[in-house]
C-alpha cells in the first residue's frame, strides 16, 4: 500500500511540475494501482485583471486565451444616482443625496473556448445632477445597472443595481436608496449606501450621497438631517470604509464637496465615496459629485428668490474580471 501511495504522489508531483512549465491545464489522470482517478491540478497562468469601463451601451467581451475556468472572479458594480435639488424663496428647504451602486460577484465563470468565446455586458453610465433656476424641487436621477454574461440584466450571469435619485421638498425629503443587493444576481452581493433622508426641517438641509458597495461590504450611508438651522451632511464612504471617502458637506460655500475615488483593485479603480450635500453660497450651489466608481451625488439646496443650483452627479459603474487567482 505504501508503495502505491508513493507512486501516486510521484505522478501528481510530475504533473504539477509540467503544469508550472507549460501554464496549461490537464484532465483527470489515472494513477496506476489505484481505483480512483486523481485530478492533477495545473497552474493557471499568473493572476491577471481586466477593467471594463466603457459605459452606457451593450458591449461584447472576447475571452482571453489565458482565461482560467477553475480560478476566476467577475465583479460588477452598479452606478450611483444624483442628488435632489430644492430651492424656495424662504425656508424650509430640503434635499437628499443619491444612492450608491450595489455590488455583485461570481466565481469560476465557464468559458467554452478561451480566446474565442464571447459574452455581452453593460456597464452603468454616470448620471447628471439636476438643476433649479426657479423656485421648486426636483428629485435626482436614478443610477443605472451593470451586468455581465447576457444582453439583459435579467438573463445575466452576474448583475448589480444602481442607486435611486435623492428626494427634494420643503420640510422633508426622501432618501436616495442605494442599489439593493436583493435585486442583484450573484453569489456575493452588497447594497449601496443611502443618500440620507431629511425630516422636520425648519431651516435649510441637504444630505450627502451614498457610497458605492464593494468587495468588502455595503456602501456607507450619509447622515440623516432634521430640525432647525442650516445643515449639510458628508457623503458616505465606499465599500464598508475600504473605498473612497465621502465628500464633506458644505454650508454657504462654493468649495469642492466631491467624493474621493476608490482604490481597492488598484490605484485608480475602486468603490467611490458619495458627494457631500451643499447649501448654496448666495444664490448658487453645486452638490458634491459621487466618485468613481458607483457613488451617489450630494444634494443641493438654497433659500433664494433667484437661484442657480445643481445637485451632485452619480458616478458610473465598473466590471472587474480577475483570472489565474
């Protein structure tokens, strides 16, 4: 028996050595003297990563010749929504930030013929903020969805939802909810952060946008606002705090309130932080933009008879493919 085990071990080691040299995979090998086949695992080639960022329309991915069916991961991030914008000649005035995009992932996506097989996908496009140049309230634009492996979200192998636009009103505004994990497709799923609601406002209030979800967890939400006075909340950070930071809320200021980009996958690709809420300086104000990738934009609010305000935009989504883990 010991001799058979030693023979089996030598065969497996030989196969593994050949795999390291060739970088290819092998099928199950029968070890002489044993009744069950042993799968000699081959090393896939060194880890490789591809970022799909062309957004807003259906695209076609051609699998690379180095694709490894036994060791890969596909991660999908939905788009952020824009914040709401609200202005009246007198208080109260309230608006909420947009929700961050959700995250979904799968492992070991099968490709029949690496280098030949194709798949369709769509990356969520960014959405613009909403503007007010007269008295009134406008809700933010909803974020777009991202998916991979089919021509539609419902048929995809993995898919993630975009956030919803922030509300706008007088004494209250509804939250811009983050894209929901429950509505996505995948084995690992997290929701985007909310652009928080405002309530019982007697002054002026604008909340920040929600952070994008990511591989570490849900996006963080901005802080809710209520009561008198003027108040603006920061945007939520991305990926359970591992992503980009939220932009700082600004009161009577035209300073930058944009969120910060994430860097979990590499120095320029990650889950973004939500834009900060902005209460305008004089008659003008621009909510903080949600950062790449997938973060929600901040709200813009002001009490002015001749306003010119625009809420923060929602960031586009992204798809990340990793193989040879």
